[in-house]
């Protein structure tokens, strides 16, 4: 299933994400030699409808091309281009296909070719050693450009802050690329804004160029004023048997039309998220890092409304029905005191 190449094919720099399935023939791992080792690992298009990462690395590589089609990279690069079949269809993943960013080691091993492929890649990358790992994504809702880490370590926060002062620390869901890579190298996920945001591509390009030029991570600790640190404490899903809409269209849950404008805003208790007609069954569920249901800590239903029960900061709120059904509505975050991450700083 996995294609492995040591050079870029003809037509790579002209290709759109939708062209890659025909150009590459499947998920592809490129080993591209640079002046410095070990290599930087970069993954793009783990979600086929999030093209910013591919466009960014495409621009970076185009600038390093010189005579004979050889690349002149300041550091070796291992580039994984993921779900090209979904990219061809403009989807996160194809029907019946697993989510490419939920099947890395740590997820339930279902034995699909995709699960086996991710185990193969992770095993090989761990054995060879990496300088760092960067996974690039876009969002379907309105979110700022931000970085995510899975370890509260200085090198992780230095790398994350190279992309954004807004940094989110998370440990779930399992099966995410950065979670397994964080066990053996400095790893970050970067969110390059809403799909179609051209500044997200430019931001990703600048970040990747900086990563390739980086000789080492600073030895000093990250300063508290360098990052705004958040912690993901809950994952919010909509009940499978509940219908939902945005605005006034009839449904069990009628979310406010501007729902995704709440992302990365601290919502006071009592903020209305939706109108509801039924209160005799759970309509949403919040699971914490340990998998415990904590819905009642954050939300309540009363007087025909779904409201926040306490001060809540959501991320990744989306109006995309397929994302809500197949992944989640959003995540719940809390500010993470810097002193807890680095008590001696």
C-alpha cells in the first residue's frame, strides 16, 4: 500500500492535492537527502480535505529545486503524503476508510492495511531517529493558527512557538500521529487556519522553512510570555440518534448559526449554544482524558436551550456535518498554568 521514493516525480510542483492519487498511486513516503542529519519528518494530507500542508511543503521544495531536478535542502526531509484517495474526492476520508489521523500506534489495532501502514512508518522512524516531526492540518471551522504538543517539554514548546504563541497540550484521542511520534522525537501538530485560508499556506511554508534551517533547539527553557498554553480536557460529541441543524431548521438540536465563532473564546456560564426540543435523553456527551463522562461539568439543558454550565473555552467547533458525525463537535480546553508545565522556571 505504501509507496517509498527517494525523489519527487515529474509534475509534482504543478500538482494539486486532487492530482496526487494519480501522480503517486497511493500514500507515499519520500526520503529526500539534505545537508544535515537527522531528518525532519513532515506529514501532510492525513485528512484529504485539508490541503494547506501539501501546498506549504510544495512551495518550500519548489524553492530548493535546482538544475537536474535535485533538491538542495538544509536538512534531510522525510515527507509522508497521506490520504491521496480522499484528497482526490475532497473528503476527510472516503466512506468505509479509517481516519488517517486516528490509526497510528496507540489506537485500537483493527488490522486494516492503513493501520499496518502507520505502524510500519512509526516503527521505521523510531529506529532511524529524527530531528523532529511536524504534522500539518487545516480546520473546517473558524480557528486561529495554533500548534499542538503532546509533551510538556522545552523542545516541544520551542518548536510549537516557532509557529504560534497559541499552543494546545493534548493527550487524546489516541491514534494521532503526533502522540506516537512524541514518544521518540520532538513532535508538533500545526493548524493552519480554515480550509481555503491562503495565509495558512504562507504560514505553513514559513514554518517548514524555519524547521529545515534549524540546527538545534534552544537549550534555555521557554519563557512564560512566549506562549499562551491551553490543555484539552474534553471531547464533545453529538448523540448518534440526535438530529441537528444550524439556525432555525427543524432538528433535535438547532445550533446557533455562528457556532464556530466561539472557538478559542472563553464563554461565560449561561452562553447559549443551541435550542433543543427534547430534554428526556442525552443529546451531547463530553468525555475527558480518562474516558469518563463529564458532560454535566460543562453543559446543561434547560428552558429549551443547550447552555454552558461553567466557563468554557471550545476549540475546533465546526459546522461541517460529516466532521461532527464522524469525529466530534469540538474540544473543551482550559488555560494551563505555565508554572505547572515548568515548575522550576
